[in-house]
């Protein structure tokens, strides 16, 4: 028997949740262990039930999907996230990927996509509705162009890339030092070297660069 995949679903429309449940439960290896009708309840359900996957509507009362994901990341809760949305907006899609969301499924294609999406992200693979593939191609093209424009990013050492990624996650130098088991002074030296290599002036410039390029440092 296949390993059971546990799921929490969150959407503020009961009919949507009922439809999701029916679609998901067509696969015997998928088990819904929690439901929520707003973001705060969804976050509490994930904290308590620890599902393998959570399916989140982007637009929810109390706390939207982005807010839930940021909270999960801050608390280091290991769960694969799929955004379920009516939005085809490219900027919203890019923002979701920048945040590190594992899947992005449109509601109008959920009937065909949601089960495959859950199984994919549970296996550690990204998933998006096929109709959004053009957005992904644009993203790849922009990333390639950015790399050419900013060759300095490729000159960072593995440790420097790790540090700038932690900066993007809003970690202080003290927290970075504790997490990497190095001294605070060493972290500050690395920050100085990173800024020099990337020709950045000032602490805020380094933080802005780290956040903007977070997806390239995974």
C-alpha cells in the first residue's frame, strides 16, 4: 500500500472545500486531516496536525495565503504548500514562487490538477497548472538575463551564498552566527565581502539584494 499523504485544506468558501474534498478523496492514498475557513485557523491546524501538504486559498479572512506561508517559514514548520487560486495574475504567481510555494493550482483546473499537484509536492517536486507554463518560461528567461547582468552573484562562495540566503530570511548577524556555528565577527566579514563582490553600498542595499534574489540562492 502506498504511503498515506496527510493534507489540510483551507478556503473560506464551504462549497469549494467540499469540492476539494471530493476530488482529493478519489485517491485512497490522500487523507484530509483538517479544514479551515480562514488563514489563522489554517495556521493553527497545520501547527497542531502537522500535515505533509497544505492546500491554501490565497484570499482568506484574518490571514491570507502569503501570511500563512510566512508564518510557517518563520516557525520552520515542514509542510509542502500549494496555493489554490482564481488569480491568473503573473505578478501574484511570481510572488508566490519567490516566497517558496511548492505548487500553484488554478481553481478552474483543480478538478484535473489538484490530486497530481498534491502527489507531486509531497514527493518534493514543484507543480503548477499547465496553463501557467508560459509564466514559468518567462521567469526562467528573466533569471538567465539577470545572471548575465549580475555576474558577481556567481562569484560568491558556498558560505557567502548561504549567508545571503539567511539575510533574505530576515536573520540577524547574531542569528546567522549561531545557526552556522561561527563567530559574529566572521559573519560581519562575510557580509562585507559579499557587498564588495556585488558592488553594493550599505546594509540596506545588501538586504534588498538578498530578498530580491532569494529564489536564485536556493
